[in-house]
C-alpha cells in the first residue's frame, strides 16, 4: 500500500503528516485538472511554497491548508496576511533564481474533513501581489 494512502486512512496523523498528506492530495487534484507540477515544498531561506504548478502559460504558487475531521475552522481562513506576504516573497525569489518573466497567480487549496471524507476546494487567484 502506498504511503499517501496509508496516511489518508490513519486517524492519528500528526501535524506534519497531515500537512504532507494534504499537499499530496492537492497535487493529485490539480494534476487531474490539467496542471503540471514543477516543484513541491520549494524552499528559499526560511520560506516554503507547498506547490509550484503550471496551468497553461501561468505559473501558479499554491498554498495548501488541511484540517482534520475535528476542526471547526475552514482551512483557507488560516492563510493570513503574513502568510500571503511570505508566499509572495518566495515567489519573487523563485522567479529571480530561475530567470523567469511570466504571468503569476496565487491559489489556495483547502482540504477539510480529512481523512474520513475530504472536501477539496480550489481558490484560484486567492490573493494578489501588488509589486
């Protein structure tokens, strides 16, 4: 049995395992929608981007938030202003390092009720960079 399926079936996921399982589920979800995976868990300094995907000619930086069955707060509400700023900073560095000049978008994938009956919601253009 693959690791992702084992994690999905477990009721006792720790915070890190829950996040990794959610990121994997979001990646599969987006690939099934036609996105191409470029990087997963890309790091620069102390910042991390969960998923860097490509949709047609758009570079998409994706923040994945996963909540377990017992959570009463929707995952997307935990993407605050500071998290958005950090994601924008990381995206700027990614573009600089890879010498890219292309259209960029910031999305959020929210996964709730994990692992029993996951509900996945994809928020395109969840926020913008005004630089």
